[in-house]
C-alpha cells in the first residue's frame, strides 16, 4: 500500500500551542503582586495608626487626649480598643473621622473585611481628603481580589499626594489583573524608578510585557531577572517562553534544560521541551522528553502526546513514533473515548507502514465497534479498503463519514476518488461539486473540469 491519509493541517502549529505562556505556574501568574502580608506591609500598617498632619482630619483637644490613650491599647489589647471605639462611634456624637479610621484598621487587622471597609468609607464620608483611609481601603480591596474597586481608591490616594513606590506597585498590579497591560507597565515603571532593586516591580513589568506579547522589549528585562537570580528555575522557564515568542526554539530549549537542572522539572515544562525539539526536527530528544512526561505525570493528558506521535510519524521517524506510542497505556484512568480511538488509529497507521495489513484491519475494526461514529476511523477504514481495491466497502465507509458534518468534505472527496477509479464520472462529479460548495478551492475546480471532460468523453464514446 502506497497511499496513506495525509493530515490536512501541519501538526507543527498544534504542537507549538503547548509552548506558550499558558503553561505558567500559579506563582508565575502572580508576578508583580505586592507583598501585602510581609514585614514591609506590617510595618506600614502599624505606622498607619499614628496620626499625621498632612491630609488628616482635625481633632479637638479632647479627641487628641483620647487618641493618646487608645494608641497604646491598639497593640497591647486590640479587642479592648475595638470595643472602646465601637462604643464611642455608636454614641451618636459627631466625632473625628480619625476614630472611624482607627476602628477600620482594627477590623482589617482582625480580618473583619466587611466591617473594615464600611468604617473606611465612613471615615472618608466625614473627611473626603483622608488619604490614608483611601489607601487602606485600596489595600483591603486589593487583598480581597476586587481590583477595579481597589484602583478607584488607590488612584484617589495618588491624587491626594501619595506617590510612593508601593502605591504605584499596587496600582500596576490591579491594572495587570484587569487586563490593562499598558497602564500596568507604566505604573510598574514609576514604582521601579523609585525602587530599582525591588524584584516585585521588575517581575511586574515582565508580566505586563508577557501579556502584551512584546517579546523584544521583554528580553532585556528577563536577562536582568536572571542576572539577579540566576538559579531560579521559574525565570529560566520564563526566558524559554520569551525565546519562543521570538521564534528561537533552540534557545528556548536550552533555557528549559537549565531550568530542569536547577530543579524546575515538571510535566508541563518537559512537554514544552519535547515540543520544541520536535518542532526543530530533533526527534530523538523529543521522544526522550515525551517519555519523561508519561513517567512523571500523576494524571496524564494524552492528547498532546498523541499529536506528537502523529507529527513524528508523518516526518518519517516511524521507529521513534512507535516507541513513544508503546509507552502510552490506554488502560490508565483519564483517557477519553476520542483519545482511545486516536490511539488505535495511530496503531493502525504503524501497522500499515510496516505492511502488516491484517493487523491494521483488525485494529480499525475493533476500534469502530467501540466508536462507530468516529470520522477519523471511518475515513481510515475507507482508505484501507480503497488501497485494497475493495471499492464497494471503501464507499460504504466514506458514506458513513459524509454523514458526520465535520468529515463531510473529506468523505465526499475520497468517495469521488473511489468512484473515479470505477469510471463513474457523473456520480463523482456530483460529489465534487458538493465538496466545492463546502470549501471552494482551485484544486477542486480544476478537478471538476477534468471530470466533466472525462464524462463528456465517455458519453461520446458510448454514442459512437
């Protein structure tokens, strides 16, 4: 048998889908997020209890005395301080917004988020220019994952005069989460201008450029990240993705190999590395890494590996494709019916290429019994019988494929070829015209013209 079904689309594009930034881990996706739980934030929050003169509500002498008494309680006995402030604010007397703000801080520190937000808003309602209340409200909403609302409060904070690196970093992260990548990059630049050694801001700029797919601008930032943290496998993986974006697959592969040496090996990055080698035609290393994926996956995703087998086989590396296929076990949990059928289809293709025709027929027959409406299997079985010159059976399977919408075009074209082999030009012509209506092409139009000429010639010959 010399004719096999060729894949209608190149498999290189589908293999490279696995080498995008979609493979980033959760940690990578959170790059650029300010540390709202670390020592720096805790220091800021502790200091935020201290009254400031700028953008702060005025207090009378009695209120100042109360603040001086409440201050030490905040750290020594926060529950008592909370109770005391609640009593003051529920008394009905109009007291300074400072007390609402202090109570909000205590609620926030105690993870009573809704109460804290309400008290910050009450403080702001009393004193609209209360900068620290706006800032803490923004921090609260950011920590709560409400980025659009956080932006409103944080930008108001900037308008009121707080232009520190931390505020710009928080604004940048919120823009990043909202998908406003250009604004995010600009805000991270403002933060980095003030704190050039802060890795969070550099990571944030990197993430914004990743999301905008601006790989040329991204490359020098990635080099800077690696200069600062050369042994961090996460950055090596990100550098690999940068090189993928720049269409440099072997540079990407080198970065992934380094990431693995540094302890960053995981099934997703192994699959990425294997795909890169496969796309560059280094099939022995590709298969080596695909097999590692199989061996290291707790729950295997078969589809990308089956796609890889197809691609390697179509590039003439039958032995390597067969080796990879033999490492897959369809008895394992997690295989979908369509994936099992695709596996059997590949097994049949291996048998056909090794001239084991009876084995191929047996595999295809059993696979169709389990999945009778699988278009790929129907097409392949039709081709098997067409190559065997059993055109009646070939047409039967092509007819079944035509009944499946996504395989109608291929079934029509292949059935028409079988009919042409039998000299049934008029029937073939009708099928080709249907196929051309579905997906017009110069090839089909030219074929239709030739078949019309042949049909007319046959008709003239029969009349003569």
